[in-house]
């Protein structure tokens, strides 16, 4: 018989999001049979076993793009993942990351950002009709970093008709605004529900916004020289490696095309997360480069909850990576972090504008 633990609902660290919503009440083990029975449930899951080396589980993950819910089961060290079509109301799911030898950060972060939509993260809230009306009238702005508007001079002099790829930029915000301003917009994002926000605004406002589900490192769905602008607001913090992002961005841009990218200041990650968020204290703790996967499972669950996995990346990887891909850097900007105590002392974000020669 299965033993079920309830989901951990904790505020995420950098996302400043609300706690997770309650889904379904727990069901006692004695009631399990009415939901399909123990054998049927086992048929629908992949079980995780403990390794002897680091005592961390090893699992065979679902293909990228499969929505899953994580459930803890009775046998010690066993965790089950149910594909969403087989979801059953046994209790609230465990949705935090579990480090495994075959852990897929893209698949995990896809599900994590879908949860952010459910939890009403501010970066998942679509713009309203008034914003679109203003953009159609020529009064528009979008952000790459924090709440700071991108200088209009960073965009092509004539935006109407420009082919714009909003890279890892779902959420019904930048893409629809640029579309209303006259651009031909494609939004690529790793989260189906974030893309749903863009489609929601497009349907409401009669905008032609193309949405594509995918990994920002793999733009093979697009031919060479497809776009005039690649617009990438802060999102590569959720991406394990950057070199493919810059190479692919360079490939899909036309000569003279513009790459605009926002990213976190990696120095943000040196600080103890709990001290920073709970007490506003800047206590140096972590060595760079840093990933939330570096934390012990229990600490990561406390600090990040069900939020996506994050990676600090270096300025060499960010700016140097763009140069290595062939870009010419034209502009650099910075802004304070919009939601933590570091804003009093240092920039939390950087933004770059680069062109493809």
C-alpha cells in the first residue's frame, strides 16, 4: 500500500511568487482502490531507486514536453512521476526538484514554469487591453531587466513589419506588445502555459502572434536568417548552458540583426538565500559558478520550493559568449534587482544589445 506525503508549498527565491495553490485533499490508503488501484498506479509511474554513492535517487525521466506530477510512495527512497493524463487525486503532489543521474532541467523547468502560471507569478500575467491600445497608437515599452524599459533606440528604426523572435519570453507581455506596435512576432518558450498567455492576449486583441514550444538552446525549427530581432528578457538563468543560445541566436538573425538580452548579475548568487530573503542580510556563502542544484535537496526545497532550477552563469558566458558566437556588442545597461535586498548595493541585472555583422 502506498503512503503519501503532502506537497511542500514554499515561496520561490528570485521569482517573488505566491505560495502554491491547494489542489485536491489527501486520500487515505484504504481508499486507493477507488482511484484505480495500486497496480494501475504503479503501471503509470517511473520508480526511483537510491544510489549507493551519494544516496540520491536515479530515475528514468519522461521525454521532454511530458507534463508530470511527482508523488512520494511508501518504499524508502521511492518517488513516482505520473504523466498528467493519468493524474489521480490521491493527495497534493511533491513538485520540488530531485537530483538524479538522468535529471532533465529542461523538463523540470517546463513543469515549474507551468506551476508559476498557476501561482500567478508576476511574469506570467498578460498585459491588459489598455496596454495593447497604447502600443497600437505608438506608445509602448517592454522590459529586458527588472522593471526598466528598454531604450527605444535599441530597436530598429522601423519596427513595423520587422520579424521579431521573443526568445524564452512567454507570459503574454513583451510579445503581444511588440505585435501591437507592428512587428511580426514569434514567441518561443519552454512552458506551454506561458505560451498560452500569449495566445490568450492575441485572441483577445486580434493579434497575429506565433507561439513555438521549445528549448532556447535549440532553434532548429527556424531557418537561417529568419529574424531581424531576437529579444531575450531575463530567462537564461533557467538554462544549463549558454553557448548554444548565442550560436543559435546568431544563426537565425539576418545580417545587421539585433540581439537584445537580459540576465542576472552572477554576483547575486554568492549570498546565502535564506538570510537574503528572510532577513535582508547579505551573507557571502556560495562559490561561483552556482546552481540551485548544488544545494542539498532539503535546503533547495526550503529555499526554492517548487520553483525552477537556476544557474548563475558568468559574464564570460554571457557577454563573452555573445562575442564568441560572432556578435558585436553595441550597448550595455544595468538595473537593480526588482525584488531583493541586493538592490541597495549593486546591480541585479545586466542587459546587452548586440548586432550580427
